[in-house]
């Protein structure tokens, strides 16, 4: 089927009282594996691209990646969404939409709230005019390496959430409730009571970033208590690299680069089969 709007997938998740899962991908092998397992498990899924890494480091090009995911979506019977992850550049975001990204994240989370509202609204107005969805961030999901998940000053304030969603008209909002990007130095503990308060304050679907390494029991709770989109990046990237290392160690002398993608895809698919079961979609 054709690419599905991310807002439609999040609506399905909301109605099923669970979360859709969104995987950061860089190339065909990562995106193909996500689409193949979604089809196998008959689950909607979202494929994301993190522009700072993917384009600046020449992993792929923007219109090519969008076309790749569109073609993958066309070949399966489950809804596949395409989303541009963290970006703070208005022009870059508009270009991504024109290149085929039907959902984008504008990240103004480091700005004062009023400025975040103003600039998010600007992106929302432009994106909605082009038929694209917008995710914003309120509070700031920082980095696990800096233990930002413990910094309460960065957490989303429930009393601001309603105003933020109402004034920006965003389609979803990422919240800071005790998660962080990257590899956690110790097991994170989500502030689920805060999540309840944010969820009570707004009907806008909530997004959880920094998903790698959060224990499954906490994720299941978060999915039942308002999270409708769950982002996974670090552990999927790490597995990709580990799989390449394994391929090289198994084929020290005669491995062909042509045999690498399918070897890695099988490893990624095994992981995805387990991870995607967390969503009750
Ligand atoms: Zn993030």
C-alpha cells in the first residue's frame, strides 16, 4: 500500500491504547528489514531518518531515502510511515517534505517555551499546508552519556503541555519523562506519574525518545499510559555494527561485500521480530 500518514498510525495506536514503534534507519538494509518484519507480523511501523547523521555523514541522500521507503511501503500490505527525526532547520524541514517526507520533527526543545511554541507553530503552518505531520518536543530529552535523564529541570511540565499543544497545533509531542538518547550508564526509570499528568492535560499523541535500554515492563506501562510513538535508534544501530563484525569474523578471507546485506538483514530481522511485539497494534 502507499505510504501511510504517521498521524494515522498514531491514531491507530491511540485507539488500541498502545504505541507504534519508529526505527531510525540509515540505508536500504535497515529500512528493508523493518518493512519486511512489519509485513510478517502484520503491524504498522514507522521508518525514521536522523538527518544530522544520515545526510551529513553521506549515509544516504534525502530524496533517495524517501523514494526507497515509499517503494518498500508499496510492496507490503501493512501501513508504513516515513518520518524525519530531530531537525531544527526550517528550510531543511521544508525541503525534506518536498522530497517525500510526510512527517517531520521540529526540535525546539532547547529554546525557552515561548520561542519553542512560536517556531514550532511556524513549521506546523508550513508543513500542514503541504499535507505533512509535525512532531515537536516539550521539555528536553538529552543524552544518556551525560545522565540527562536524571535532570528534572529538563522534564516536560504537565501544566505547560496543554498550552503548547493547543498553540502549536502539533500532531504529536515528544516528552521528557526520564529517558535519554544513547547508551544508559544505569537502568532508566520513567516518571510514569508525570506521563499520566501530561496525558491528562492533552489529547495530542505523546512520543517517547531514547528507547534503547528501557526495560520492557516500563515500556508496556508507558504504552498504556499515553505513549503512542516510541523511537528506537541506538540499539538498532549497534546491532547493525555487531552484525557486520560477525560477518567479517566468519569470513576472514573470502567474504564478498555482496553477501553482507542479507547476512545483516537476517540479524536485524531477528531483533525486530522481538522488539515489534512490544506494540499491541
Ligand atoms: Zn530523539
